[in-house]
């Protein structure tokens, strides 16, 4: 009886896992199949789930100079570079400043520490739409509209609080005895942070870096408002522009979606071990 019940539970878990995998990966599979399909395949009736004439022309239009017909496809690779620049710079600045702030909140006995910490968290609760007008006015007066710097500074407004919150949690899991030993040996607080705390909390820092990168990489609203030229547009805005007034370049949009998903997926695969261990470390204090 017990064995049959265990088998039934395993079968149920297996079916639930299959359903979850189907829900997760079916849209990705369709996105890829659509990216190698022709417009005729996508508009065929009844629908063709497998393209009859698979082609890489959609990728060539975006990646190879001079082959694309639409302006958006020709400039898409430029927006990829813009997104990488903005996301990597935002992540780097957030980690440097966030590490210092998070360590101070995690270890130093500061007055109003909890108030400061929750004040940082409250910034993440402010709706983006309520900030866009004052930020736009400031950016216009500083003459930084349509430049990557405007997105970097804007993204720091929500990426930095997130980084501080995450890193504070990870730094609190580092045993204080390690820092006490370093301080007794004559190490300064700053030296202890870089030589002791950060190496021990490396998995958590890598996890935070990846999530911060994703926040900056996927952001659409501010990028749409603050950029209107190819010199500063990012991937989410470029993908949206495949939808024209009278037509939708759906094959190019699907191809752009695949290319836009590659950097985050590759980073997740490369740092998978650190991400799992980092999230596990942040779940338990002490």
C-alpha cells in the first residue's frame, strides 16, 4: 500500500513537472521556431507549428550589414551594444556603491540603521510613472537625453536600492568571527571588506549582479521615454518598434527576442553554480 502510494505521488510530481516545463519552455520554443520561419509559414492556415521552409535570413538581416530591409532591423545590433553598455555599467556601479553601503548597514552600529534600510527599500516601491516627469526635466536641463548616460543614471535609481538590499542580507550571513580575526591582525574595515567579506560572500554577490543586470537589461519604460535615437535606444525599445502603424514585422520581432534573451541566458548558465549557492546562503542568516 505504501509503495503504491509512493509511486502515485512520484507519478503526480512527474506530471506536474512536465506541465511546469511545458508552460515555461513552450513559449521559448515557439519564439525560436518563429524566428527561423518565413512570413508565409507564420500566416499559414491552419497554423504550421514546424516551419515548412526554415531559414536564417531573419538573423542575417539583423547581424549582417546591408542585408536588412527595415531600418529597425539594420540598427538592432547597435541597440544590443547599447543595452550591454547600459546594463554592465549599471551593474558595476551598483555593486561598488552597494557593497560599501550594504556592509555598513550589515556590520556597523549606525544610528537609525533600520530606518535607513527601510528607506532604501521604500525607493523600490515608488511607481516609475510618478518619477518620469521630474527625471525627464532634469535630464533635459542637463542635456543628457538620447545618451546612454541618462539610462545609466536612471537605472541606478532602482538598481542601487535593490543591490543594497540583497547584499546586506548576504553580508549578514558571513560569520563575524572572520572579520574580528582580521581586525585583530590590524586590518582596516575597508580592507576587511575586500579581503574577507567579499570573497566569502562571492556567490551572493554574483547572484545580485545577475539580477541587477537583468533589471537594467529588461527595463523598457524609461528607455522608451528618454531615448529616441539609435545612439541610445536599448533592445526592449527596438523590439517594440518592429510593430509599425500598419504592419508588424513579426519574424524580425521574434528574431530580436531570441537575440535579446541570449546574454541573460548565457550569464545564468555560466554562473549557475554561484547563483544557486548564493540564493541558498541568503535564505539563512548565521
